C-alpha cells in the first residue's frame, strides 16, 4: 500500500503476503548521523514460515528504515510513518521516554488491523531476488553490505531500489556519496591456531579414540566369569564414559581465535567526515542490565562497585543506559544505588581524566600494581588521594545504611503510633486505657518520609518478599547530547576539559504477588527489557551479574567490533569469558582452571559450554519489540505488573525463555536454532571480572543450579535432539553435551563404589591383571595425560590447577550433578517444582584472613554421597588388606587392583575432605582415632562373618605379567 503523503518517486511499496503464502520477514535498520546504514536485526519468525515457501534469501527481502536520532533514543512523534520528519517544536516538547512503537490503545486507531498500522509506521519495498548478485561466502545469502560499500551500482537505503533519476533520498538529502565517504576496513579477523600446536592434539585424540574402541571391544569379549555382576556394571559405566568423552572432545577439534581492531572502529564511527563534521559517535546505544535479588547474599557494596564500573565505561555517554533489577524490592539496595550515583558524579570524571583501569573503585584501590604507572597528569597523586578519601567515606555510608534505615523507620513508626494514640485519646475524652493502646504496622520508611513500596524490614501483606508493588526510579539526569565540560572546584577536583556527564541509571523492581510464577531471573530480565524499551530503547543489551564488573573500560567497544562488522547482522550475541577474583591460591574447587581450559578451546559453537558468562545481546528488535505493547495500555503499566505477560508470548518467543533456571542457555539455544550466529570474544585485557564462591557449600549449590538447568533442558522441547536443521552439527553436539553431562553422575557414583565392592567381595572387574588389560590401560592413560599436558600448556594454567579441576569434577559429579538428575526426574514424573537457591556472593569480613569463607562448613544434603564414598572406600581398603593377610592363599593381584582404584577415588575426594575439616589444625585428634578404630572393627567383623576362601587355587593369586 503506497503512502499518500509521499511523492510517487519517494514512495516505497509495502506488500503483504499472498493468499496461502507465508508472511514476509522484516529487517530493521537505522541511518546514523554520518549517513551510514546500520542493521539492527533480522527476522525473528523464521520458524513460522513453511519449508515449502522459505528460501535461503527470504529473510532479507524487506528492510525497514528508521529515522536518524542524535542520541539513539526513541523518536518523538505521532502515529505517522517512521521515516518522516516531525515538527521540531513537537519533538522538543516530547519527554525523554516517548514511545517509538505506540500501542493500539494509545494510537487512537482501534480498527484491529495491525498490518495496516505497521504499514503506517514504516515504508518497505520488496527487493529483487537476483541469484546472480553478490552472495555471502558462508551462507549463500545476498550480501547487502558488500553491494552497498564495494560496488558502483545504484543501490539505495537498505535493500530498496534507488531510482536512476534520483540523486538524493528523503528530506535530509541522503545521497549515494554519503554511504561511501569512508573506505570499509574489517573490524575483526580470525586468527588461525598454528598447525604445529593443533595437529599433535588432534593426533592424540584420534589415537585415544582408536585405542578406546579396541579396549571396549576387548572388555566386552572377555567377561569375568567369577563376577559377572561386577564386570557388567563396570563395562556399562566405561561405555558411557567413552560416549561422554566423545561429546566433550569433538568441539575441541576445531578451535578458533578472533581479534578486534578498535582503531578501525574509531575511524569508522567516531571520526569527523564530510557527512559528520563534528565527529559525533555513530555507535549504537547499549542498555546494561544488572540483576540482584537479596542484599544479604549479594552485598550492596559489591553491587554499587559494579554500577560504578558501568557508569565509567569508555563508551559514548548519551548512548549508554544502565538498569538494575532488584527482585527482592529491598530498600537497602535502593538507597545503596542512590549513594553510588552520588559518588559517580566525581568518580566517573576522575576515571576519564586519568584513564583509570579498572574502573571498579574497590578493585582499583586494592590493586597491587603501581598506581602512578603511565600517569602523566601532574595532579594525579593529589587527585587519587582525594578520591580515595571520598571512597572510604562512601563505603562507610553504604555499610551504615542498614542501621540508618532501621533507626529512621523506628522513629517514623513511633511518631505514627503517638499520632494515632493521641487521636484515639481525643475521641475518648482525653482518656485512653492501657488495653486501648493502638499499635501501628511497623512500616519501612524512605528518607523523604514516605512508605517504601517494596519489601519492609518487618514483612507484612503487600510488603514482603514475593509480595510487593513494582518500582521504577530514574536516578540520574538524562545526559545531554553534547559534552559538558567540568571546571575547577576547590572543594572537589579540577575537571577542566573533562566530560562530567554520567550515563542514565534506573532502578527497577517488578511487581510480585503470591501464587504467581515469576519465572526467576528470566522474568526479571524481561521486565527490564520492557522498562528499557520505554526509557532508552538501545538496540543492544549487555547482561551482567551484580558481582561481575567491567574490568576493561573498552570491553563494550570490543564487542561492538563484531556487531558492526560485515556479517554482524547475523550475530545474536557476543559472549565474554568469566574471570574471578578472591580465589584461594590453591584454587581448591577448580574455579579458575575450569574457565581457562574452556576458553582455549572455544569455537563459534563452544560458547555454550561456559554457560554463565557476560553476554552482549543484539536483540532489541530480534525479539519483535513492535508487538510488545500491542493491545496494552502503556500509561497504565510499563511491563512491571506481575500479570503483564499473561496470554502473551513473553518467555516463549519473546525475551528470555522460561522453563529453566539456566535461562541464558535456553535463550541462546533458541537463537541458534533459528539460524543466528554468536561469537566468543576473548580480549587481551580481561573484559569482565567477578567473584566466585570459595566456600564448599556455596560452590556445590552453584554447580547444582547449573546442572539442574541442564537436566530441565534435556527433558524439555529445547533438547538438542529436537533442534532444527539450522543448528550446525558441532553446535548440536555441544548442546547435547550440555543436556546430558549431569547424567554421567549416575555412572560415576557406581564406578566410585566398584573398587570398594571389589575389595568386599574379593573379586575384580577383570579376571586377572594380564598383559592385554594393563597395556590398554597404560596406553589410554598416557594419551589422556599428554592431552591434559597440552591443554595445560595452551591455556596457561599450572598442573596443580588442572588437578584441582579433575578433582572437583568427581566431587561435583557425585554430589550436585546426582541431585540435579533426581530433581529433574521428580519434576518430570511427579511434577515437583525445582527450588532455586541464590548463590552467596559476600566476601570475607575477616581482614586478617581474606580467605576466611574458605573454612566455613555449612552442612547440606549434597555432602551425603561424597561422604559415603569416602567412608566405604576407606573401610573397603582395610577389609581387603585384612582379608588378604589372613587368607591361606592370598589374592594379591585382586588386592592390588582394588586398592589402587580405591586410593584413586580417595585422591579425587581430598579437596572435599579438606573442606569439611575447616581451618588447618582445628580437627580434633579424636576424629582420626575413632576413624581408625571404626575401620579396624568393621574389617574384623566382616572377616568373622565372611571368612577368606581357602579353597582357591594358587594360580588365582598370581599376577600374570
């Protein structure tokens, strides 16, 4: 349908689907202030198209042109077409939070024809589907960017045809020369892994795979007739371990490194040109999401430092917005954020003036490096000393907030109670009996003398966890489009020539009510998406935990190199690796090693194996945001109502996907299943850093949550077996491994008990330790050791860290993974919902020992199975030794086999036992005495009940080598 308000030559036709045919996709783009077209999304509804009609280029048939906005904020305007110029006066009179996509109710047109409304919002034109045009090298799709920037063809905005007799387009006079004012330079590049490094690894994998196949074949063909039950359990476990190892090793055969070019990004988007004489940044807007839920487990000071690192990041201020989701609705978090915003007024300009790294104040002031290194400003030492004093006072105020809130609430409550009693006394003639005293509800009060709408210190109806109103508070002034330079202030610092603007920051707490499924963190993230769509509507989203701060101020620009590079319109998100601080020197529970080993072998499909990292999403429009507010009254709610998502596709096809405690994995899987790509970005300087639980209990609960999410995925329609053909083979293998790895715990637990069962019964998994068995075992062990050494060398970790990782794999597999499988089965069979326990992120308060949390022992049911394995194997070793020593014909070969594997199991359980002991030297000696007495007593009792067999032939005890 042609727009009647546009000239014929400027009209772009909008076609609708033919009868019986599929609807055409819509691709979104925007024109920056320098005239460059930036693609923001691609069709999100590819799965809805029939296979008979869907072609390889159908998703690129349409392009929507969004009007240029100086600060990349929502366009002020009425229900007219997107792409037309509004009256400047009306634009200036609109508020910052005006809608880009208006709802049906607000638009004033209730004809119910959403297609007609969409046609009035945007102008599109079907492009020529010419197969002879330039094709993308990887997918065979038409390369619009290459055609636009590298050819001389008359090509217009997006994929609309540029008329031969037209030199300009639109009211702003955009010409073809505006698109070619800067030569294209790649923003990223792939760095191949040298063959001398990768070939030995692949060769060892092939050798081990062949030997493993022959070994399993030999084991199946040579059963142990004396103990078929023991042989049967061992061979089943070994076959599963081989299958699990194959799933894990296949993606590692294709590693890839990527590098970014920040200089090219700056030249392309932040340098003056003919169409951009002022050199204003053309980088797109970014909304940073930070989530928190409980100030007791996630200290406000840690969260405040994360917020400060975000507000001080090196990115255009007017393009950056930060949101924090407080799912607990705690006033402590709210007031801590208010304090953080006040401190940011001096911290952010200080970081810009002296190029501070990192920009988390706590991490910066606790750094062991020389703070004056590479600092050229003569007043740096004075400025640093002043800002350090300010930060110390800031910490004192944050730590004093709980007491200040309590005293303030008590004061206001006492005043309210006195007022009510006075009113009652006046009603009763000035007399108020003791039994007529009025007790007011113990409310929590804000600093302005009003009730806190969230959770109160004394929970009551409508003011408790899981039962409170929604809150949205913008805490900072919306930054100006132009830089605001500071000046000399004797009471503060000299910020002359320094931009003192602070990005927009908003506090969000969604409404919660009892009896309603709020979908955990995924629901909170979707609430922030809806709130940010009103306030800033940035096309990119950066997702952070409250304890993961920006360590590299250029991290967002590093991610943008991939998004803004050629082919970036097919990338759904960029993923960054985890980095941890505060880990004990020995890394007892394998937090550092696990991530470093995964990082080296990250390919374009392996990002999902490290599933809980920082993610930069390109999904503002991928999630069909034009339909967010359809049939919704925006002025009544901005999406924080607890029933806002009823009868909508939120959590199913829009936003973070529901149904799993690991919402990031499910959401990434859905994106990949629709054909999107993702990139794992490793920067030279760590992009983000955070804290990991060093306490055994908290670490196991964290692993339990991850494993539980994987089990939920396996039993859902997000299983990799049910994936579409768009999911590549190695991606399918990796996602399959994500869903299956917790089930390895069943076989691992059985295998950990096999040595004890061998010693109890006097039998072994093989009939004798002959040369064939030992040769296979030796070859497999050597290959595994060499593979591990190569991984250790390439990932830059030590042997001790690698061994800690192996140990915790057994500890987590026999505890958290097993419980996750049981919970998943109960959910599928009995419908019992899986509980979610927030991981504690508090740091140690003992200044004399920063690793004090490491020695805290908090009992949990996850300890039961590892403890049982340890005790049973210790008792079995004692019994096996006693049986052999008192036997007429000792079975030394079977004792050696069972004892060796029992000690191998106990060696893997050592960190678990050490974690239960607490601080070194604090375990009473009586514990060891009683452990020895119990083992001896049980072994003697076993021998008396089941005495050694004295009829066994002598040859049975020989070692056949």
